[in-house]
């Protein structure tokens, strides 16, 4: 059995009457683990709860055996990069890390040793003396990961770290996360399926606050076998088709287009079967969960 680093048992979290996490049980093992879900699925709420930034209202969460009910016991184990990460724009990259290290109680000797090494690891050594406001989006995100790693936690929680990055930076960041996951547990939240496909073996899918899948990415893909089809349609008939079928892709610019769609109930007479992608499988999962909620 793989070692469980984060244990979530029957967690419920709400904002007033809005339920954001709904009876969620999830055991996260060592290594890289993906958390996928559409906007509003409850990913940020879950991550903030694990990081002991939001009180656990019902259920239990432990990180490396420490309960989030005792934030001071959990925080040494966790590094957190929030979705809306920002730093003081006039500080240099190195100065910002020095300041944050000081605030989190790291000794001067520890900061002297760790900060240059982290800048090097995050490929930011050349930017050490650049002001934060002059960094690109990707550099800023890597600086955010450096700040999350300052106290050398075992668990790294990253909320949408690739959002808004160009493809090159996205690939670079994924590679960096892969390296980090060799030593640490990395919980990566995103709504970009490609991020999960490229970096995680295991994934949890959330929708409407609930866990709708947990397991291997490849097993998720296989669940969509026999449920993805393709057909040719005229552009004019596309809107009517969409009303009855979840469409995952449309290609072609002439009079007709090729439409890829999900047929959860098997509808073979209207198209040719296709090999599912992870994205198809994810959309199928969320589509099915939406249907159950109605
Ligand atoms: N501070 C808040 N007050 C009220 N409702 C909130 C608050 N924060 C989140 N919510 C609601 O809780 C639900 C879950 O939100 P959450 O941000 O956790 O989802 P998410 O999966 O991270 O979404 P996104 O990908 O858009 O960041 C949503 O319906 C959201 O509108």
C-alpha cells in the first residue's frame, strides 16, 4: 500500500448556505497527484482546508499525520501556492524571498543557504536581482513555488499554477513539478486536462463539491471506451446537434465539419467510434455527475 500523505475523511465545507465541499473522502499518496474539476467544483476550498487556511467545518483532514484543526502543527509540512499569488512589485526576487523567509521565522543562516539554491532550482538565478514587477507570468509562478518551498515542506499544494501561462512556460513548469515530485508530494489543482495528463499518474475529479472519480489517469481514460464518437455535420445543423449531445471538439472549415461527441448511453448509429482521450473521459465524468445532480 502506498503511504498516505494527506487523509481527507467525509469533509464538508460551506460558505453560508453554499456547500463547496460535500462529504468528500480522499487519500492522497506520496508523489504527484492531480485535482481536476470545472470552475466552482470546490478545488480551492479543499486546498485551503488542507493548508489550514480555512477551518475544517465537518469531517477530518490530516497532513503527514497532523490534523488541520491544529494549524501550527500542519503548516511546517505544507507549502502553498495560491491561485492569485502576488508579491511586492518593487522588491527584487531574492529580496522578496528573504522577506518571506524572515516572516516565516527562518534563521539568517538558513535563508543564506536556501534562497540561492531555490532560485537556482527554479531556474531564476539570473532574475535574482530583478524586480518582481519585471518578471514574466511564468517567472512569477516559479518564484511563487520557491516561496512555497522556503521551509522545505514535504507537501506542496499548487492551485492552478499553469493558469495564463504560454505553452512554453507551461511545459517548463510541468517539467519542474515532475522533478519536485521525486522528493515531495505535489497536489496540483487545475481545470486543464493536459496538465494532469502530462504530469500525474493519479487524479481526483471533483464536481459540485463531490468526488466523482479517483484513480489512475489511464483508468479514467479507459472508462470512456465505447462512449466517444465522431460524425460529419453541416455547420447549420451543429446547434441542434449540440442540444442533444455533449460535443467535445469541432474541426473543419468547409461546408461540413467533423464533430467529436460523447454518447454515455451508447448511440452507435449516429457516428463512428473513436479512441477516447483523457479530456473526453473527464468531460464524460463531469457530464454524468451533472446529470445525477439534476
Ligand atoms: N468566499 C466565498 N463566499 C461564498 N461562496 C464561495 C466563496 N468561495 C467560493 N465560493 C463558492 O464555493 C464553490 C466552490 O468554489 P471554489 O473556489 O472552491 O471552486 P474551484 O473548483 O476552486 O473553482 P475555480 O476553478 O473557479 O477556482 C463555488 O460555488 C464558489 O462560488
